[in-house]
C-alpha cells in the first residue's frame, strides 16, 4: 500500500472514528492537526491515544482537523524523519503558524532504505498541496532563507554531540562561577550557521517553556532547565553576525520564526548596549580588528574601546568583555582580509583555561560531500594528484566565460538561486552608481575578452535581490550563503607558473585595497586570496562551474576538472 492521508474532525466523534482506521492504534504514523491559522505536526505509534491527549491540551483548542499520514511500510525511524521534514517545510511554507517547539536537542541517524522514504515524502508533500494544507512546492521552499536557516532542523550526530556538550559545560562553569569560551570549527557547509541558529532558538524557547511551567521529560530539556535555574529563568542571549549582508538576511529570518525577533541578531559593536550571559557568534573568522577599515569605522572602534576601557581592542575582545560565555563558530580558512582577527589570536584563546574546542565534519551543503571540499582545497594549494570526480555533483570548467554564464542562467530558470561570482580582480567602477544609470550609460566593471559585466549593485542580501542574476557577486556579498549552482570567475590576480608548477598571485590585479593594504608578506596575501576562492568554490549545493582567466592556470585546472 502506498502512503495515504485521511482526515477526521478534531472532536470526540472524529477521534473515535480513528478506531476504524487499520493503522489507528498500533502503527507508526505522522499527523498534522490544523485550524484556520495554526497547525501542529507530530508522530506516534498510537494516533487514537495521542489525539485524546492533544484534545485535553488547551493550546490545541484553535485546531479543528486531524490529518493522518499512514503507510504500510512506515517504521519508527521513517516517521521521525518525515515529521522533521514536515516541520521544516511547513515552517517555511508559512500557511500556518506552527505550535511545534523544537524537540529539545535531537539527532537523526541513517536507517535502512531511507532513500525510499525520502521519495515517499515527495508524494506526501504534493498531496498536502492538493488538499490545501500547504501552498508552495519544495524547490521554492528550499531556496528560502527561512528554510536554510531553520532552527527546526534535526541535527547531524556531530552537531548534536557539540550542542549537548556545550550546554553541559556552560552549566558546569556556571555552577563553579567560571567563564568560558566554546570554539566550533568546521569547513564550509558543515552546518555552523544552522547550529548557531538552532542553539539560539533552543535557549530562547526553553525560557518561554520554563516560564510557563511546561516542564518536559526530554532529558536534554531538563539539562537546559537546570541551566536556566541558575539565572532565575532569564538567560540573556544574542546572535552576533559580523557581516552586514548576512546580518540583514538573518534578521529577516528571525522575524518569520515564532519566538524569535530581529533585534536578537546584532552586529559586534551592538554588544556594548547590554551585558549577555551567552553570545553566539557565527562566521567568527570575520570579526574585525582596527586595521584596513572603511574610514567611518575607525571612530566606531575607538568609541567602543573607550566605553569598555579596552586599549587597542578588537571585536573579539568586545564579545568576551560583554558576555560570560561565548560560542564562536569559526573556520580559519575563511578569513579573507587583514582586518579579520588573526588566527593567532584565536589560537591564544584556544590555549586559555576555560576554552573548549569542537569540530563539525558532516557536509550539509555541497552534494559533492567532504570529498569535493577537500579536493578543491588540494587543487588550490598545488597538492592534488587525481582528477576530481565527485558523485552526484555537477562540476566543470569552461573555455568561454559567456557560455558558463548562459548555463548558470539556464540553471537559475530551473532551480532558481544560481549566481555568478568572481574574485576581486577588477576595479569597482560602478560603485555608488544606480542600476538605472548603469543601464542607460552602458557602464561595466568586468571585461573578459569581448564580454562586459557589472559587480553586485547592492551589498545587503544581494543573493536574493531582483537583479542578482545579471550581476557578478563578490566575496563580501556571498560569504555565508548557499546557492544551487555557482559560476566562479577566477580572475587574473591568480596565475600558474608552468616551470615551477605552482599557483602564484599577481597583486597588481587584486583590487580590494583594504584587502591588501599594509601587507608586506606576499605569502600572507596569497593565503587570503586562496581562502576567497575556497569560499567561492564551495557555495554551490548542486554544482560549481568555473572559468579561469589565466591560460596557464586554466590548463592546470583542466587536468583535474572536466571541461
């Protein structure tokens, strides 16, 4: 039997009618309770008994329909998986405000024939759309930021272990009156941002639940309640996002998630406004020091340092000064300019008493997996031996940049959220010029052979802007974001020496002035530029297309990537 969805009224009569359902009392099912504006999603092995429990819950009084999803092949692992998927998709769909809270801290292990059940979920979702329980198709929802950064996601095993251990350690430190720092390392796509948002939601949500005296039997919730009891139920938590573009995106996401607010997402200088128990910092490698800044930022730095009475402090110093505990999501290989806090300072912090370090390994973004991430790193560092052949991942290199652009446009029509990006190898001539003026005057920034392109015309949330497909994004507007396909232009600032058989930089073609000013060691600049391209080449979920300007470097890449 294939999966089915059957509906009952959420009243005494409807609940009693469930007893006539073959899978009503002793079989794993998933269910959706819904009213006009709200819904609740769950799973159970006895849906009849579970509905009687829900009926006695006053929170469910706004709901009037029961939708039971059943299948002769369902098992406990499958329904837990489908429940989690439904919560993620229905949260993003926003037809209903979900009454669900995130289920404590939980992880999803693989199980037998999981691919079969994921295929069944396609049919389930399409059936929900036909029944009017959902509005949007999955591809549309998967491209939304509220889906990608959803705090309802079930954690991978390493995310789960990290989250549990951080909370345990904070509780122990609090009981012994000790401050502490937690550094979560991870390559691009290992779910650092997802875990940061998840922890934020979990800590805020736990306070709301505890304050209503709705204590949960979940052992991990009890662990958090023990922590909350040390703060009289009031834990001051903030999510710090160093990059302005990503900060705007996450503020918009928080507006759409029940229990979260946009003002919970802050910039590093905003920590001065309050004292925090816990500060969670995503993209901590982009925290800044007072070097190579835009002119107006020097005053901000001096002002904050004066208020905190810190001499020559950086944004990491501010966060430590304004919080008891810091959770820093960090990747040293994504530090891209001299203004970033140096990795030596993070290393000093790691060596201090009270600092605990973690590493996330599971690849959550790129379908080419950790194999692809590692291969790109080896390629950029002249350490690769074999051709890159990722499974189920579209990777190719082009001899014609415009052909690559055409293919990205085709992919964007099919999947949406496909973009062109490039290294900072061309001057930004159109900066501060309106898009309408650019079009009228036929202005451009990037010239490759006979083709002309412009840089991104906005900085904040460029990825989701209306004209993004017609522009070339830079590192400052793309770091921290996911794309379905990415077309990467490797500019003439990166070259290949055929004789020495090594990649080198031509700094005369690197136009990020604040990215190279005051750098005397060319090896340091080389590392920053390589980090930039590692970020750009690991944005694509389904595929990465590459065009290389330097002929020798293109030939080097073509030895290891199909054209």
